[in-house]
C-alpha cells in the first residue's frame, strides 16, 4: 500500500539511519517529477504542499494530485501539509485526504503554539494522520510561510521537551541555524544533538536546499529523519523551462518547456535523495 502516514516513513528511516525528503509541489510537472525521481531511486517520499502552494493549486486539487501519485507509485508516499497555518487548514487537509500535517505555530507565544498543536494532534491522530510540529523561529525567505527577522531564534532543548510532551507530535522541526530559501554553511550540531537526545523524536530540518551535502550527512547521523526541499525544485524547474522557452521563441505549445522543467526537477530530487540516504530504501 504506497499511501502511508508520515510516521511509517519516519519509523523506517529511524531503523535504517537515513532521512526522507519532503518536496514542495507547485504544479503537476513537479509532482510527476518527484514521483518519477522516487521511482528511479527506489526511495520513499513525502509530497508536500505549503499554504502558498495550496493557494495556487487548491486544497482539493493538491490532495487529489498527491493521492493519485501515491496510488500509481510502487514506493511508499506520504501526502503532507507543510506549514499549516491554523486548525481550520489542518482540518481541511485531513478531510481532503492528506496523511500527514505540519502545524506551524512558531509566530505565536509558546503556550498558544502548544495549545493549537495539541488540538491538531488530537484531530489528526483520531483518523491515523501524523503531525509534525515546529519550535524556534527560522529566518530566510519562503512565500506564504512565517519567517523571523535576521537569523531567527534557535530551538531551546528544554522548551522542546515540554512542547513534545504536551502536544504529542510525531516529529519535531527545529531551528538550529537552518534558513528557508538561502544557503547556510553549517548548523549548530551540538544543539541539534541536545534536542534530539532530550525529545527522542525524529527531527525535521526545513531549508534543505541551501545546506552542503556533508552538513546534511552529519545531521542525519545526529537524528534528522526528514529534510524539506523547495527552492532547488523551483530552480530545477525554471532552468529547464526557461532554457527551452528561449531556444524556441516562436513555439506555440507550452509542452516542450514544461517537459524540460519537469526533467530539471527529477535531477534535483534524485541528487537530494542520494544525500539523504533514502535511495534504495523503498
Ligand atoms: P528551501 O526552499 O530552503 O529548500 O526550504 C524548503 C522548506 O523548508 C519547506 O518547508
């Protein structure tokens, strides 16, 4: 059964000592590209949609796209809401068929973040859907997602213990120097290990595009089980699309540039899966 709850993927990643990729989908071509990359790499995969992706695609279309990809796949697939904005959006995603949710309460005070995450977990767990929570505030750039000023605020291990115990989340996204949409040379590895040891949950790192491969490998060794990747997919798509669009100025059919965009995403996703160690794990 290829459509799975995120926890199933995280448990296998925990046992195998690797991480899975959560890849942000903007259109049909990106979805097909991520599904093809997963098939070619024999890798489990998370197809994910953030609020900006959902504003563009529509919640029902997003779920339908993800669920069809899962049905056609031979590898395990989770369909995930990335950076869910509030309880209502989480509920809408559950109703639409998502198998995994992230609720992002990082713009709010800790008590409020905990209270809403708790409600999201209750709803999701009642119907077999997994929840990723987040603590700390990341900086950088991501459309439709809260980002803090400057470098943001790193996750505090003691707060993480309280957050994990009171909410019941299945995975914890952390801020340890990672940034959305920009390159980062290193992470605070000591803090990452301290959080992991304190909460014992699979750790998620957002901002996977700009991290050097050796930093990703070390983070996996320290307990990161999911990386989110968006910018590299956008770049791969646009590079291919624009190259072909410019090569054929008189073209009246968009299919050739769309195909080139799709191929660009396949290459980016396959490379990332190898670094995460998820290739051959399906
Ligand atoms: P990047 O765009 O830096 O890969 O970050 C994506 C992300 O974290 C989505 O939640």
